[in-house]
C-alpha cells in the first residue's frame, strides 16, 4: 500500500488541536480522519448538561454517530482493486469509539481474509458497496475455518459493541461460487468445495446490523458463533442466481451456534435455503416482522446431531412472519437414530405466521434426518421437545403434501410434551378439510389430529 503523509487538509478545520497532534501520522492515500468538535464553547447545551457527562449515548452507553471520529478510505477503481489493507487500517483507526464510513456510490473491494476479532466500540457505516472478490482459488486457500458443518468465512468479527449500518450493500459475489458448486451437496462427507459465509461473528458481544442489504452470499449469509446479544433490524438478505442452471444453495439467512440473545426485526429474506435457523445452543431468540420468500422456513435446529454432545435451543419468540413459496413454514427438528446426540428444545412460540404456497406450513420432526418410523422407534431421539406453541398460523399450503398442513412427528418413547396449536387456518389447494398429523405426542395438542397412516401421502 502506498502511504503519503497527509495532515488533515479538509479535516483540520473541524479538529481540535489535541486531536491533530494525536493523529499526525502517515495515513493511506485517499484516506481521511475527521475529529468531532468537543468544545462546549461552540455547543452551550453541553455546558448546561455537564460537558462530556451530559452527552447523549447510544443503547450501549457509547458515543452517538455525530460525536465520533470519522475515518474514510479510498474506493476501489474496479472489481479487482483490493482495498482490504486500507479497510483494516481504517477499522483499527475507528476502533475504540470511532466510525468508519464507506461512502454512497462507491465500491470497496475486499480480496484478502480479514481478522476483525479485536473490536471494542466501533461503528461501521456502509452507504456504498463492500464487495468480495470471487477468486475461488484464493479464498479456498485463505479463510477462517469452523468445524461445525465445515464452514469457512472471508472475515471474522469479534469483540464488543459493534454497530454496522447504513443504506449500502455487503456483496458476497456468489454467482461464480454457486456455479462451481453445481451438482455438489454441502453435507456430503466428500465435499471439499467449501464456500465462504458472508458475515460471521465469533466471541462477539453486542452486535447491531441495521439497514443494510446482504447480497449473494456464496454459502450461509450470517453465522454467529459463541456470541451474545446480536441484533438485526431493517436488513434485506438476498441470494438470487442469474444462471438458470444453478441454484444459490445453502444461502441460509441466519445460523447460530452457542449464542445467547439473537434478535431479528423488520427483515426480508429471499434466499435458497433456511430463512432463520438457530443451530445448537441458542437461547433468548426474538424474531418479529420477518418476510421470507422461497426459503426452507423458520427452523429451530436441527440439533442433537453429534454423538455424546448436549445441544439445546431455548426461549424463542417468533412473531409476525410471512413465508412465501417455500419448503417449510414454522419448523423444529431434532435428530434420532443410532449415534446421535441429546439435549432439548424448550419454550418456543410461533405466533401470527402467514404462509402462502408452502409445502410444509408447520413441522415438528423428532425423527430427523429422514429416519423412518421403525428406526426411530428403535433409536428414539434424546432431544426433549417441550412447551412449543403455534398460535394463529394461516394461509395456504402448496398442496405438495396433499391436505396435510401440519406434521408433528415425535419419536416413540421420547419426551415431546406441552405442544399446543391454536387458531390454525391453513388451506390446501387439494381442497377439503386440512389435515394435521401427530405422532407420539404426550397430552392434548389443542386441535384435532390424525396419525400419519391415516393422512394423505
Ligand atoms: C473473547 O473476547 C474477549 C474480549 O472481548 C477476550 O478477552 C477473550 O480472550 C476472547 N476469547 C477467546 C476464546 O478468543
Ligand atoms: C451456469 O452454471 C453452469 C454449471 O456450473 C456452468 O456450466 C455454466 O457455464 C454457467 N453459465 C454461465 C452463463 O455462466
Ligand atoms: C408484520 O410484518 C410485516 C412485514 O413482513 C409488516 O409490514 C407489518 O407491518 C407487520 N405487522 C405488525 C402488526 O407489526
Ligand atoms: C419470490 O421467489 C420467487 C422464486 O421462488 C421469485 O420468482 C419471486 O420473484 C420472489 N418474489 C419477490 C417479491 O421477491
Ligand atoms: C452446547 O453446550 C453444551 C453445554 O455447555 C456443550 O457441552 C456442547 O458442546 C455445546 N454444543 C455445541 C455443538 O457446541
Ligand atoms: C420463554 O421464553 C420467553 C422468551 O421468548 C421468555 O420471556 C420466558 O421467560 C420464557 N419462559 C420460561 C419459563 O423460561
Ligand atoms: C427403515 O430404514 C432402515 C434403514 O435405512 C431400512 O433398513 C428399513 O428397511 C426401513 N424400513 C421401512 C419400513 O422403510
């Protein structure tokens, strides 16, 4: 990277003298640092409110946008003009109370893996486009790897109080990845064509992502690992293939592992796999006003896959979700069969769920994955499923499962109790009364249901 000594040509007029002294150093070509004015002389309201102490704070008690030092970097000139060194420099500069701004109408290309695990109180405002290169050979040799479902990512975000927001785009440039993956399966043990996750936090506390468009991830769009208090608000996630012969496979909207506190509000997801799908050890989940199109649904799990390992999902409230043209609506899945794990799914409420043209509007599967009833009876699930509510689920199925609109299949001899359905009004294009299937559930479920062998299909 070419660096020139630039001393705040534009910024100086706004900067206080002490700030200039602090920041007088070499900064990359095209970058700038602007320090806010903290002088009460020019802002009498600060005096009356007690100077620094009286200042407005964000929800984590940190400075709000206008009181932050602002860092900018040069934009890329074309899709191979990698600015990742500048980006990393700017993240370090903005860390501890500052803001990095990627400006509207500009493109910033990332072509190198980035370790951003050291953050503490940073705002990253993305009004332009942050785009990853699609150099498959590079990324497959250079990434961050996670054992869980053999996941890789371009970058890792970790630390505390991280806000990423704006009107811009984070673009995973996934088309070439999806084309290259055509014909492969992610869960195939022989698959070695790993594809990066677009956004990943690890060991992060207090992360807010707001307003952005997360576009065309090569694989899962978001994955949160051992993190606490993740909030997404007003985000659009899309993964749409322009190649008629390839699908944007495994582009899940949201996945998590060992996470406490996961909130998704006012978000739209248009991808080729799960819309929202917390994985093992996720608790305190809130989803409100979510729209999903063409997805595999809002799915708790699967959990209980790995022998000897305890997994859980607890305390989830999912409200006002619209699911169109997908495989599933509201779904819970836990493994059964030989050589699986154990744990529980507890206290999950789905409320006000609108489905249209959905194959399986309501699914509870305690004989995952594709375990038939004989094998499931011999090796029942050791994941207890308790206190699950489906309230006000309405709309239409696709008719792919005949008149069945809800399928609640528990393992014989397993714990599956406190399952409650209320105000279920889903019609099938096959006509006639809809069917709700239930197997091996303890207690009354609140609606009439029939065993599998009496249902369509
Ligand atoms: C997690 O992050 C904290 C700081 O936020 C750090 O002290 C700790 O070492 C990190 N843990 C791991 C396992 O990286
Ligand atoms: C679409 O994907 C297929 C499968 O990978 C590939 O053979 C083909 O070249 C792609 N088409 C275009 C226009 O890139
Ligand atoms: C429900 O979510 C939709 C977005 O899918 C939103 O337009 C609508 O306002 C929400 N309804 C309520 C009552 O918040
Ligand atoms: C929903 O997804 C279907 C494909 O599954 C697509 O044809 C349609 O354009 C999408 N609708 C919207 C509003 O994005
Ligand atoms: C889930 O948490 C339990 C208990 O803390 C732990 O033993 C287990 O390894 C975790 N599961 C995963 C998949 O990390
Ligand atoms: C169930 O989960 C909700 C959050 O969705 C929480 O407020 C409530 O306290 C939980 N109930 C129990 C008994 O843990
Ligand atoms: C159930 O699955 C097992 C293992 O795949 C298979 O051997 C058995 O024939 C299946 N039984 C039925 C009734 O399909």
